[in-house]
C-alpha cells in the first residue's frame, strides 16, 4: 500500500532487464551467424550497458529544515520501520548525501573530510579514490545500526575564522550569511564534504540514486553540487513548509537552482510539506482543506507555476502512517499523490528516452546487417547462374571460367590501394577532431578562464569571461561538426564509387549531430551564470573559490567532450567495419567460386551437387533474414513501453 513509486520503479527495472536480455540474445545470435563485426558488437554492447546500468537521480533541494530528509525517509525507507536519515529541528544534514547501489562495494557509508576542499582535486576526482574516504560498514539487516551510522552526515567541527574562510564558509562581504561565532571565537562548519551511502535497497539496486542536500543557501555550498550534481539530476524535488510559506530564502534557492532549464518542467516537483501543521481540532476538515488550497495557490503564484504543480503533503505523518500501517493517516498525508507524480514524471520520461535510443540504434543496425545479407544473397545468385551456365559444357570451358575468376580476383585485390588512401585521409581528419575535443585543448581553455577570473576587480567581467570561454567551446563543436561532414561526404563518394565498380551496397552512416552537445554547453553555461548572478559573484574574488568552480566546470565539460568523441569514434568505426565486411564477403566469395569449379573438374556429379548446395544456402539465408527482422522488431517498435512480461528464452533463439 502506498508504494506506487516503488512499484513503478520495479516495473521500470523489469522492463530494462527484459530489454537488456533481448539485446544480449540478439548479439549472440548475430555472432552465430557471422553478422557481428566489431563496430556492431560495440554498438550492441553500449546499448545493452546503457539499458542495464541506467541511473535515475532524484535530488531533494530546499532551505534547511523544510523536511527533505524526512520526505526521503517517508518515500524510500519506511520499510525499515524507523527513521533512517537523520531529520530534526534546525540544521541537520550538513553535507550532500548520495544514496545508491554499487554491487562491487560492500554496504557502507563513505565520508569525504571537509579539509579536502583545500586540495586541488574536484569532487569527481575524489570519487575515483574511494580509499581516501572514511568508511563505515553498514548492516542493512539492522535498521538501528543503519540510522546511527547515518547520523554522521549531521556532524560538525569547530574551527577558527581563518580556517572557516579557507574552507569557504566565511565571507567578509556577506557577514549576515556567516555562521555564528561562539565565546571562544570559533565557528561551526560541516565535518564532511560529501557522503556516499551504498546499500542494497531494492530501488537503489535498480539504479535509483537519491541525493539529499543540506539547506542550500548555507554559505559555502559546494560549487560542484550547485553547478553539476543538481543540474544533472533527472528530477529535482523542491520543498517548502506549509508552516512558513514561501520565504525570501526559499525563493532565492528556487531561482538559483530550479528554473534554469525551462524546457524541463516535468522533472521539477514542488512540494508543500508539513500540511499537518494546518490540521487543527477546532477547524472542520473542509476549512483545513480550504486553507491548504489557499497556501497552494499563493505558493504557485509566487513561484510562477500552475497551482496543480504544487503538491501538498505531510512527510512526517506519511512516514508514521507507513511505519504503523495506518491507511487513513497515509491518505491524509497525501504522500501517495506525490509518489504518483514522481513516478509518472521521471520513470515515464526515462523509459521513453531509453526505448527511443534502443529503437534508433537497432534500426540502423538492422539496415546495415540487411545489406550484408543482401550481398550474400546476390553472391549466391551469381554463383548459381555461373554454375548453371556450365551445365553440359566441356572441360575447356570450365578451365576458361576458372582463369576468368582468378583474374577478377587479382583485379579486385589491386583496388585495395585506393581504399587504403581513403582510410588515411579519414584518419587524418579524425585526428583533428580528437585534438579539438581532447583533454589538452580543454585544459588550456580552463587555464585561460582561471587566469581571467583571478584578475582583480573583475566582478562585472565574469559574465564576459564565461561567455568567451563558452563561445570558443561552441566553436570547437561546430568545427567538429563540419569536419565530420567532410568525412561523411568523402566516405559517401568513395562508397558510391566502390558500389559502382564492385556491386557493393555500402552506405556511409550519417555523421553524429553535435546539436545535443551544444545544448548541453548552453545548459552548463546557464547554470554557472545563474549561480554567479545570484549574489555569489563576490566570492570569485577568492582564488580558492574560483579554482573550485573552474574545476567543477571542467569535470562537466570533460564528460560532454568525451561523450561527443565516443559518438564520433563509433560512427567512423562503423563506416570502416561496413567496408571491411563487404570486402571480406567478396574475398570469401572468390574463394568459394574457385573451390566449386575445382570440385566440378574433379568429379562428374560435382556440378549438380554444388547447385543443390547453393540452393540450400539461399534458403538458409532467407531464414536468417526473417529471423533478424523478428528479433529486432520488438526492440524497434517498443518505444512506447508495454506492460513487462517474462520472455521465455525459446522465443528469442
Ligand atoms: N509537523 C511536521 N514536521 C515535519 C514534517 N516533515 C519534517 N518535519 C520536521 O521538520 C524538521 C526538519 O526536517 P528535516 O527532514 O531534518 O529537514 P531537512 O530539510 O532535511 O533539513 P536540513 O537537513 O537541515 O537541510 C524535523 O524535526 C522533522 O521532523 C511534516 O510533514 N510535518
Ligand atoms: Mg536533512
């Protein structure tokens, strides 16, 4: 009961496993029928990995004490029968806390000490060295131990003002945001910079990643959190309190973190939490309802969104209701409505996206494989005609035929030089692409930006410095697009020529589009400018801060560049593999024709036998063709997810 989010996620998991299984079986079948070249194999493997390991990150963002952690407890962890994430009055969660599942790591909590902020590595780089984190093993069968261990994310330390400044928690320019100074002149700062929780919770096992954040307007928030983790989350839940209404700091968090991607409204949920504070014994249920509706309307108006997008709930009562199995209270808490919205929004979108990626990958693959099958079919038809032409002919004619085939073969082998020349031009152009998107170019660009940001009195020039950097990055992507276009036309021309000369059916695959990556760059730029625009610009005067920001930026850009390069690599690999496949088929064909003639010369009945064999091969090929259609049909047409169903292996092989 009340587990609609969990159920939906389960369905999504089943669907993904089924898709992954079908892709795997398709690859095996193709291999058995010698239809799998290395590019196709890699493409299938990538699709399969993507479907199997797809992660969905849901981030909870709000001012402190709005109930983020309590909501996470209520939605995901009620099954443990108690509060798992620490949730209490005042500031509780002190560091960003990510919950997920990695089968290769035992259940544990890993904590990155706050002092690492003084070192140059970005958070992403720290993730690569798990041994540097403080590790606490977790016992998932002992909810008490689990919740005690997780209290670590609320730990703080007292440091001097100088230390606090070095760690990014103290600003002279914005004293009102600074933490309180105690009698000894010390200030309280978080003990940890980031926490990673690895547990085999059923939802996390299926690829859900939950990100709990500390109250975000807290001074010194990790730039990587605000410019990287939150913008990349697939869904962000923004929480307000019905007891406080929309405060000024709520509004600035909303503006800073939640409205930078206008085309992505589906993945933003606004929650009006703590509606139980409006339940009061002297008002009738209708009056209470009216009051909630009024709050919803005014919240929606202030945030500038439609009223139905504001979902009223009581996280606390929802958690209690689930733990004590009280359906009436659960209904009152409105938690199920929020879970519904969450699952419809994210899981639905996610599944559509994955299915579309698989469908387009598989239909390309089907077209390519179809071409190989066609070549085989044509070769068989030609052989058949050749052999039928020999029926009733004498030895001399047969000998003559053999030498003609040998000569054809020699001519074909000579054509190899031209192919070699095209390949070397192709490689040269690819090298240009690699240097445009490679790590050296990016490093240089980032060094340039750091230099500009370090200049004194920059404040107003920040926008321009970012703008110029991003302009150059966009220009590189455009150049990559034009070089790929050049490669594509060269391949197309060569393929046309080869098709005409040798009867091939080569078709140069379309070059990957950089439009999506340009869009990604725009988003990254927007999230940075927005972050800096909202009162954070003065922090840039501190070199440690601007360095951290640039490092966070460069990690994100590297991912974009690497993904774009991956697309280009796979694309050129598949063009080359197509050519290889047809050359190989042709060489094999020469071999078979010569062998057939030799056999005919040796035995009188050889010719008829051979004709029979070729007929059998043609029939088998026909079956391969229809099996390929059958195996790929589901993957191409299932872009609209269907109700998952178990697939017997016999149906697939
Ligand atoms: N009455 C009521 N209290 C709630 C509700 N949800 C959370 N609280 C209480 O509000 C306080 C803060 O909740 P948390 O979950 O710690 O809030 P948070 O947003 O995670 O806060 P930080 O970790 O400090 O950023 C706790 O005492 C919760 O018990 C609710 O629906 N109703
Ligand atoms: Mg919290």
